[in-house]
């Protein structure tokens, strides 16, 4: 079994190639059972949650394991560890283990960029990244693979973190700056991409410009929200998978208040990639994409790592 560390995993996943690989998977289909969620306790009062996410496609099967232990902060350790194991779907033989954090963060950014390929205006040039974490730091690179982005603004509750991230983004031909005025930054953006852990809305629909695209990544539990109800009023809403309608606080809240219903969702990433639903409809329409992640994207990324780094492998 091959072992690929974070650097090797990252280098094998350039965004242009990864976005195309994920798109291909949504077109061809992939078996994705429901994720397993287990609570773990050592009897001391501390504990964690284990997520097990399997998927299989063609000759490969993969399982991502995510260990979430909030108490690790007191130990000086990260609160999340993730690994990905790739197997032969024919024999069950383990083929490779790779860095699950790199797989998750890069496929998350790539899925948002893939959605924007269908939903953002093709001339979108101004990107606002809301957040300053691992996924947020990758969004500019991912979006530049699909859109002519030339102006990037970073906003974070921690303005110093936003300034630091802006200073670290090295993108030729692109202006990058941090902005402490979120409302102004949203009003000026063609694309607003949010990757935060917010539990109360931080994006107001009244700030969004006509024809803009709003990408919501962070609200992946019912208790989390990044956008207020007005963000959805008058917008065309898309999701990565229908699972988002059961998991995301950004969707569950407005649905409970009658802002929109499940039937108002204009499409999923699968239906967009397969040409079964329409993407952007005119330059003035606002679009919203809500993602919660899927093991399909993890497997697409893991296969790309394996076939890039192991000689003689091909699809």
C-alpha cells in the first residue's frame, strides 16, 4: 500500500484537473452510501465524533475517516484529523493511504468552482472570499481555474487573519486585498464565496448585486448559517446534493419560514453536469449554491492522486 503525505497529495491535485475529474464523476455517477456517524468516549468526559464516508466507482473504492475531537485544543492539538484509504473495488486490496485534510479542503474548493462554471456570469472578475481558514485560502486558486478573476477581496471576523491571507496569496495578474467593510465588499463583488463556521447570518441579501453568485460552504449542520433569508428571495438556488436540504441551517431555516420549498431548488451539481438542469439564466439573475460535501468528490480526488503518483495507473 502506497502512503502519500500532505505535500504529495496536494501536488497531485491541481485545481484545473481536479475540477474536471469531479465533473466527470457527477456525469458518470458514483455509489455513495449515507455517512456513518459515531460518538467516541474514553470515559473521562472528553470525547469525539468519527465520520466514516465510503464511496465506490469503477475499479476503485474509498473510505474517508474524519475524527473530530474538540477537546484537543486544550492539549495543543488540532481538533480534526482525517485520512483517506483507497482500495481495489474488485478485490478489496488497499492501494493507498493519503492525507484526508488535503483531499477534503481541495475537493471542497473545487466543487464550488465547478458550480460557478455553470452559475456565475462568465465575465465575473471580482471575487470576495469570506473566511480565512484552510478552505478559504484555496478558493481564489480554484475560482481562477474557471473564471477570469482579476480582483480578490478577503474578509474575516479576524481582520489581521484576512490581511495575512491576502499577503500570502501569490496570483499573477490579480489584485488581492483585505477589506474590513463586509457590506461594501459584498456590494462590489461578482462572486461571494463563504467558508466560515458562522452560526448566525453574516451575508445580507440586500447587499448582493444583480447578477452576482453566492457560494455557501460553511453551514454544513442545522445549527450553522452564513446567509440571511433575503439572500434566497429572487435568486435561483442550487445544491451540491439533495442531502443539503436535510443538513444545512442555511436551507432549513428559510424553508421552515416558507421563503422557499424543496421544489424551488433549480438543480444539483449532478443535474448541472449532466445537462439535466439549466444554469445561469441571464446576466441580472442572482444565483446561490449551497454545498455540504459528498464522498463522490473525495473519491474523485483520491483516484486522481493515485493515478498521478503511481506509474502505470490509468482509468
